[in-house]
C-alpha cells in the first residue's frame, strides 16, 4: 500500500512551526510496511487542498491529513475532504456530548465555533483524541482510505499509535517486524561501509541506516504471513550486523541512548557513579539523570569550570595545573580520582577541554577534550578532537565520555 501525507497549516509554510508530524507518521507507516510516496504541506486554502486531495486519490491507497480541525473559520480540512468525496457533513451526537463534558469540566463555554468539531463527513469512523477537543476520523470509500487528524503533535501521536496503526495493520495480509540497532563510535559513512555486504545482498529482512541528532541507527525489518515467523527472521540478521559492527553496536531498541545502557548496567551490578565536569558544564550529569531510575546509581556531580574549583572541590594539584594546564590528561585523571573519592563512588567520569569558539591555541585547539575515568582504583584517560560549534563539542564530549566508560567496563549489548 502507498500513502500520501498532507500537512495543512499556513504556519508551517511560514516557518513558524516545524512539521514534525509528517516525519513521525511516515516512520510509523514504514514500520508496518506502508510506503509514503508523497509528503506535501499546504496553507489554509480550500482550492489548494481540494486539488491536492484529487491528486492523492489518483496515486495513493491511503491519504492522511493533519491540521485544520480547530474551531476557527480557516479550519476547513474536514469540509474539503467531504466535498472531494461527495459526502455530507453530519453532526455526531457522541462528539457533542464529549465536547459538552470537556468544556463543563473546565468551566468554559461551548460556543458555535467549538461545535463545528462535532461535524464529520458522513460514514466517518471517529478517532478519539485523548489530548484535545478535535477528534479525527477515518473514511473508507472507493477502495481509498482517508484519515483526518488534528495538527498538534501531542494529540496526533497517541491517535496514530492507538487507532490508526492498528486499523491499517488489519488491512494487510503480511506481518512486519522490525528492530532498531543503535550504533556509536563511528561516523555515518563508516557504519554503512561496515554493513554494506549485508545491504548489497539484502532481500528479506532488509537493513536501512539512519542518522539522527541522537545518534546512528540501523533498522532491520522482516515480513511474512505470520507474526512469529517475521520476528524470528530478525535474529540471524541482527547477529550478522553485530559481527560486522563489533563493539560499536551498543543496544537494540527504539530511542535508546548510551546513558540508558550505562545506568542499566551499573544498577544491575550495584555500582555507583559520579561526574566531574569542566567543559561540559553539567551536561554529562544531566544526561545520566534523565534516565529513569538513575538515582539508584548516580551519586553526585561536580561542575568545576575554573581552576580554583578544580583545586578546592576535586583536589587537583596546583603543580599539575601549572605544568600541564587544565586541559590535559593529567588534570582529567586527577579530576576523576578526586570526584570518586569525594563522592565515595565506584566510578567517576571527568571532562575537560576547549569548547570554543575562543580559547584555542596551536598546542590546544578548540575541540581538544580529555575524558578521565576512575573505576574501582584504576584510572584511564582518552583524548578526543571534536569539530563544530561550542554546543556540539560539549554534546559530543558527553557521548564520547559515556561510550568510553561503556567500552572500558565491557557493558553488553542490551535489548530494550
């Protein structure tokens, strides 16, 4: 099946709002084997939307619209969809009751504009909106499926996951299974190069590399006429990928971070960790704390940006700072040792570097970073040269630090 996504809203064209809905929906459709051939964005204009719908009906099996379901006069999506299909708009009494309860609970008035949200094209199946007043709908006509959804991402996501995807899955005779492999420590082109023999010879399962702000992933997908069979087909392919990627593969699962793996391991082993940060300024500790349950392993964090704070809080020797400087492997090691000692933790990670854009020299350029580790009496240090903006250097440093720890203590590949 082929899908066409239409995002409606002048604010999208003006750049006032980022269209994250299309990306989210396309990704969810991909996971059940539905290809998206077109993603178009339109302003709040009746004729343009009508033309787009007519074009979509000719080329696609599924049309999904987002936006234009609000209570104002420029919210015309449902009406235009009805017009394009030759359907009347009718009042759904159940939706009226939902609106009455919603506004009564909030002690607000249900006005005429709000009441338009209870009208839908005839024959519509209603999609409940748990986070707003604008319900969506599904229309199945002439072997075409039209799905009409509101615009706010927080409203769309549960509607897609709870109603739309289960509905579309029932229409397919094949079952699609997938798993996401998370990768760190190599660049995008290098990762692809490492698994290229599998990509070149793929059929079913398939492998697709993706680069996101959060990191690199590989999506392994299999399909068959049986759920268990599809899921079992993934295992041998994932094993082959692991053999090729080695320790650069750190986890299996959607939206899994390196800190998720670190915290899981430390909690399992009943080990504690603390952080001492200079150039990252608390970002490393924040990433660890973002993991649910991190209080079971994370003890304390120090932000020691100045030399004076490194001396007083972490016990870094003055002679070390004078001889080697704050950005050095010697300072990184002493920061980690002092952090572990003060916090009485099994493990400590330290970061010190030149985040820029100023402060770099020929000897110590912008992007030079040292990460120190203290692990139950043993110390390790690693040098990194990172390119980019100040914010990128700080962010990448935290990823390198967590990955350095993962590799040093041999954290296994977890499946979440």
